[in-house]
């Protein structure tokens, strides 16, 4: 695990004992820190096996006794009383990424790439990590993807930590100076946690505030908020209408680095669609900054296996392709998947974040029919019914069966819900797994 001698003399509180919280407890205890924990779930409290870890209700405890309070990014600090109580006690509220930042001084010399944005950050993170690892560069990924960063082994000298960072994680971080920071885009999301879009964008911008002046900053979209952040830092946001940025471009499906042909998007089977063009350019730009040559980058792009639940090719049955895009939890994230295929049977719905599907509307010409599910079923049936055929399917399983019965060879059955999953599932991973299970049942028929 990753830890630091600097933690040894401190007393930390850890609020929340899910996977990340447990990784924090283990890292702090390994460093010799005093640790007090709490989770509102009694079963999680009872699972703590280290007898030297103190258990106390942090909802009512005197917080001034602690040097820091580590919370899960899922704790809504804009409304949770813990934040105000910690501020009154003069105690910082931190996340595991901040502890990693504090531990960096004791790690072998390395670099950190941080990726944030509303959409595309998971694929960009996984792609950068894959290109590095395929080129035999010691690398690991963490943050909002994979294993908690503190539970991973420290990399040897020359290693690269590739971190996907949500706005919530950035809010809990003060000292992460990324050698390369990437902003993919900013579109409406998580507005229940922020003071409008301006507050949400400001949270993303803090990733760049923490960088050194000579660090690399990459802005991968020309949306208004990303463009404003880039302009304020002397950067140029990428536009996908023509050439895509200084040194790196992707024009008509051909990728160029400093004017020389790198390869073709058609040769990157897990990176189809215009949104993946953006992700690829971000990865190319970042790995160039890290010193990789064109041949290594090209090989990484061609061998990238794709990200589970993000335009994941599940199976092809009787000429119909089944694609799991369960990670698309808002309309802006779904739109690129709709753009990527010309003939789609679209499974959409869940716990909606908005009452509109505006980002998806330009691509409805690709949709043969929509199969609406979950809490959003009635609202989305109304929104889409004037544009395309709509079938009210209710569940992922039934939607998959109905879509399979209607789809013709050459068409795609696409789960891309444009919604959160919490109305029917634990998380988007479970929703995607249910879809994959339903597809497997089709293959048995």
C-alpha cells in the first residue's frame, strides 16, 4: 500500500467505511497514525478488525481532537453537518487523494496525470494507463476508477500514476500537483452539490490551480466552461471541427503527431465514435508529454481493450451487435454512443438527472426505436414519442428481449441509459452486468 512516515504522529478521523474508507484506515494504521472511525452502517463498523482503531460517532464527537477528517467523495459536504462542524473546529476535511498527495514526497521519483471532466474521463484514464503499460512504463490507475490509490503498491522510479478525478474528489484535495492535468469537457451534472454551473466548473478548475507553473495542461473541448478555463490559463481548447490542437490532430479519422501520420481511428476497435476521437487525442497528447514516441502510442491505441460498461461490445448474435454503455449516466454522455452507430435499438432510462434529452436529439435519426425503462419511463416516453417509436419496457431484461426481437442484422442493441442507476440497481456496473446477462441468455436460445 501507499503510506507515509509523516502520518505517524497524527490522529485522523475516517468517516465512511466502504472500500475507499477501509483503504485509508489501512494506510494510516500502517504508518502508525492514530485512527478513529465511524460509519452510520453498524455492520460496517463491526467489520473493523484492528483493535487499535477507535470507533466513535463522528456525528457528535468533539472534532477538535483530530488533525484531519477523511471522508468519502460521496458525502455531500454542501449539506452534511460534518463539514460545518469541522470548519468550526478548525479541522481540515480531506479525501484519500489528498493523503496520496501528501505521501508523494516519500515515493520514488514519479509523475502524476490527473483527468477530470463531466464525460470521457474514465476512458481517457484507462487509455493513457494502457498506452503506458503497453510501452513497459511502470503505471497504475486509481482515483475514481479501479482500486483505491492508497491500497496500491508504490511504483518504482519513473512510474506514472494515472488518476481519474471527480469534482467531489478534487473538492477534498488541496495539494495534488499533477505533472499533466486534462479537462475533457464540462456539461451539466451534479448540480445538487454545487451553486449552479459556475460552482461546478470552479471545482474542476481547481485541478489546474494546484499545478506548478511549468506543468502541462490539456483542454479537450471548446464548450463554454472549458474554453473559459483554458483562456484564463493561456491554453487553447480543442475543437473537433477541424484540426484538434497544437501537435496532435485527428482529421477524417486519421491521427497525426507533429504533421506525421500516427494511425487511423478505424484501426482502434475499442475507440469508435467521435467522443472516442477526443479521448484518443487527449491520451496521445498526454503520453507525448510523458516522453513516449509515436510507435509506442500507436501500438497502445491499437491494442486498447476498452472499458467495461463504456461502449463495451458484449456479443454479436445473428448479425446484431449488443453494446453495454451503462456508464452513460446523463444525456451528454449518451449522445456520443448514439452518434457512433447508424441503426440503433436504444435502451434508455433509470433515475433521471434532468427532464430533458437535448444532447441526444440530434442523433435520433440513428435510432430505430427506444425502449424506455425505470423511473424515467413515463417522462422519456413523452419526450421521445413525437420523434421515434417508443416501447415502454420497464426493465433492462425485458427491453433487451424486445429489442432483440426487433433488431435486424447490421443493427445495434445499445444500453445507454442517460440516467443514474439507483432506481433499480446498486450502481451502473450492476445495471451493465444485468444487460450482459440478458444478452447471454439470448445467445442460449
